[in-house]
C-alpha cells in the first residue's frame, strides 16, 4: 500500500482517503473505486479498480488480485463537456417562463 502513495496525485493524498482504503484492507474485504494516479510522464491518469482478496481453504488470505480499467479518456471527455456547457450557459441569453408568461429565471446576459 505504501509503495502506491508516490503514484497518487498530490492533491488526492489526503489522510482520510488513504485511511479509508486502509480500513477496508484491514479486515481483508474487497476494495473498489476510481483512483487518480500520476503516469511516469507526470500526466494524470484515472483507473477504476477492484482489489479482491483470494482466500485459501482455511479462509486465510493467500493473495490479492487487482483488476483495473483506464477511465482517463472518459473523465477528460466528461470535463470537456462540462466546460463547454458552462461556457454556453455563460454566453447564452436564456429566459425561463411559466405557462402564464411570467419570467421565472433569466441569465445575467439580460
């Protein structure tokens, strides 16, 4: 676990997130979720991972398996779409009316 910490992006290295991961490992439960890491070229990467303990016939953990998929492109596309929508909302004049013709909301462009 401690060897992975240098790969984790600096702004994600919060004790609460690391401790939450550690708590799920202590009772040897599975761990799943998305993680932001740094690639060797210091670019951000996102992985969705599942870490599963494998037990022997007596119930003791023999080893862990990890299965991951790269979410980087999905997250980058999602951010681009969010930024585009925010930019459109900032630059577009929009007025919302009720059925009686009364103004409910209007963007600051008006």
